[in-house]
C-alpha cells in the first residue's frame, strides 16, 4: 500500500512551489539593473529617431 499523505501539508507545499515559480518568472522579467533599463530605453529612442528621420513623407505636410 502507498504512503499516507497529509493533504493539508501537500496543498501548502504545492502552493509554495507555485509561488517560487512565479517569483522566479517575475525576477527574470523585471529583475534588471538600472543600467540595462537605461541602455534599452536609449536604444529604442535612437531607433525611433532613425525611423522618423527616414520617412518619405513628413507628418503634417500637405499631400501633393
């Protein structure tokens, strides 16, 4: 026969594992240094300026 399992303890252990998994996932998504965030922001700004500067039609110009 199988081992006797206390369901209350098993439920709590499952909840702990799930919380730890969620914490690790959030850490991977949001756990970046300020330098990394600033670098990504500057890279995105530079790319946006590059694309905007190379548009064929400027916004606000009348159509011909």
